[in-house]
C-alpha cells in the first residue's frame, strides 16, 4: 500500500515543480503598456456609447446631438486599432515577442473589437428606434441583441482560433483565415461614424436626403453586423495589408493607390473610412464566391488551349 502513495506524492511534487517553472517572471513593459492602451480605448468606447442619449452629470446634454458620444466611441475604437498595430511592431523591434503578449493582445482585442462595436451598434440602433417608436417592438429588440451577441461570440471565436493557429514568424503572415477582428470592427464603426456625420446635415440643408441616408444605415446596420460576424469565423482568405502591399519592394502603382486613399481620407474622412473597410470586407467574399462558383463553371476542367491558326504562304 505504501508504493502507490509514494508514486502519488512524487507526481504531485513534479507537478508543483512544473508549475513553478512556468510561472511568469519577466514581461516586456512598453509593448504590454501599448497593448493595455488598446483595451483602455475599447473600454472608453463602451463608456461613451453608454452615455449617449442619457442625462449627463457634467451638463453636456442628454442626447448625442448635443455632445457626440457615439462619434467619440467610434474614434476610441480607431485609436485602439492604432495601438493594436503598434504593440506588435514594438515587440518585434525590441525582440521581446512572447506568449504573454499574444494572450494579452487577444484579451484587449476582445474588448475593443468584440464587445465595444457590438455594444455601440446596439446603442445606436436602439436609440434611434426608441426615438421613432416609444413602444419598442419586442421582436426587433431581440433581433438587435441577437446580432450583438452573435458578433461578439464570433469575434471571441476568431481570436481564439487565431491564437491556436498563429505562427511566430510575422513575415509568414501573408493572409488571414477569416476577416480579422480590427477590420470587422472597422466596418461597423465606420458606418456608425458616417451616420453620425450625416446627423450634422440636419437643419443645414438637404435635410430630407440626410434623413433618408441616416435611416438606411440604421436599418442595415444589424444585418451588416451579422454578415461581418459570419465572415470572421469563415475560412475566407483576407490579405495582410502591410505584408502584402506595403512591406518590401512593390510596383509603382501601389504608391499611387496609397496616395489616392490618403487623399480620400483627408478630404472626406467618414466616407473614405466606410468605403475602405466595407470594400476590404466585401473583397474577400467576392473573391471566394468567384473562385468557388463562377470560375468552376466557366472552367470545370483544364483550361482549353487557344486554337492555333496557321497561315500558309
């Protein structure tokens, strides 16, 4: 009877030694701070979205029309995207990439690009619908919550899958499997930011067209959120913009396209952001659809050789 007890005690001691060896002792301070800044911006976006349409203790008004809470929430998410790009770059420059940094990055991404866009979409549509109809329809209300929950769930699944399938070498990341969470958040956030910019046209002129555009975006936003959620967990390939188009020697046309996009963002910021993010999200789907259905129908087998025309003299 003593031998099994000794083996059990020995196994417990070995397990404790293993746990002590795996205990985290050192971390990279600067990349970790930037990563946490990503999460802080995401949390700030949730706070701004929660304040919109409610009485404010600072006296800034009870509506997003008096103080742009929804717009500020959108900007916080965009700031989180910048922090998300910088933390990995700083870790590679300092040669301090680690599993801790990757896990912390995913947790902050879940807040900034999972919870914050879903909650922001819910508050924007709910605020507008409540304004139009005091007796808010239960079916629509449940559909909004379902869209937000599905988006957040797909974002969490997307991040967990990326952690499992991720490779250490950043140069090998030429494409992503599924729409990246920052791009998905960019689609939802840019549409909301464009919608808030349309609000500024109320009372200035073209009020009827502005209200039509505003209501269209509000109506399609939950459906866009659901579509983006599906794209995140799909296996559709999306290019890594920096590694594929910006890093290394590229054709001169790439520079012209980059300048055109920058000029668009400077002169029409909200429209350009919505156009860039929506085009990026839709491009992967249309490429997959073309290669899966259209290309196979036009060329089911090997490509046919073009006919050879011989001319005799």
